[in-house]
C-alpha cells in the first residue's frame, strides 16, 4: 500500500468519522479533517495533501467557494479535489465537475470502499 494523505473538508462529524475510519482501514492512508472551508484551505496550504475530499454544502463557506480559493492559490491549485455531495442529479454533478474537480462522489457512499473509489478516480494503486 502506498502512503497517501487525504484532507477531508466536511462540517458533519458523522461523515468525518466514517470517512476517516473507512479510508484508514481499507487503504492505511492518513486522513486530516477540517470542519470548515477556511480551515481546509489553511490545512491544504500547510500539509499539501495528495487529494482533497470536499463537501459541497457547508455553512459560512460552501464547497464551491472553498474550491475557488484552493484553485486560486499557487500552493494548492494542483491538488486533486473530489466533491462529496448529497446532490444526485446528473446535471448538478456535471455542473460541479465543470468547476475543476476531478470527480463527484455522491452521499451516501460505502465508507469501506471509499478508498478504492478514490484510488480508481485518481489512478492510484491500493
């Protein structure tokens, strides 16, 4: 298994826990957690994760505004971002992908296969 560092930006504690436990058990990757867009931007700049999982709907700064700031920053613009969203309509997913994310994973997802899904999206080996 390769050592990867994933940054999860999501305001829901339950999602934070299932993502972290699922990814660490399945892949052994490290998961850093940010509860807000601003906290996520700061962590991304400081830690330079291999990928970011970003919730779309968050208070204060939503995922779209967070993504915009990540893409505008030279330190974080090349980090692959995958949106996590409860929005399931294909048109909305297409709209989100056009913002510069690598893919969209729809909630609810299977936390025990999430790392495999991420690895497949990013072309990583598990």
